[in-house]
């Protein structure tokens, strides 16, 4: 049986996820959606939605992003069309960089 890995997260990461979860909860309540209503729309269980709203870092990022979209929480300062432009520019930059990163050996410059 595989060992369970205990991950540690920075304080910033924990607080950011907590804020995102609370923002999703606020969006849900402002739209007068019950936990079950939003869970049904997202195709997930009530328990998973409750974990997201509590800021659980083990939730899938795709689920969190979908929930944010459903309650109109903006994840980036961009609309859908400018988001596509950002993706395209980033892909162009990535195409110019090496495909792999290799560790470099320390240079022995002691003569």
C-alpha cells in the first residue's frame, strides 16, 4: 500500500486558498444558491463544495476554478477574450525557451 504523503504549504498559499473558498461561498450566497444547488450545477458532491469553501488545499484546481466561474468570481484581471490573448502570448514565450531544464555542474575555476 502506498504511503500517504504529508504536504506542507506556505502561509500565503493557505491564506490564498481560504480567501478563494470564502469568495466562492460569498458568490454562492449572493446568488441565493444552496450548497446542493451549486454542487449539482458543478457536478460534484456537497461535501467537496463544502471543502472548497473552507479552503481545503487538497481539492482539485479544476473543480475550484469551475466553482469560481459558476458564481462569477474573477480569477484573473481579464475577460475571456483577453485571457485567450494572454495564453497565446505566454505560449509564444514558452516556444522560445528550452524544452527541458538541466542542472548545470559547478564550475571548478581554481587553477
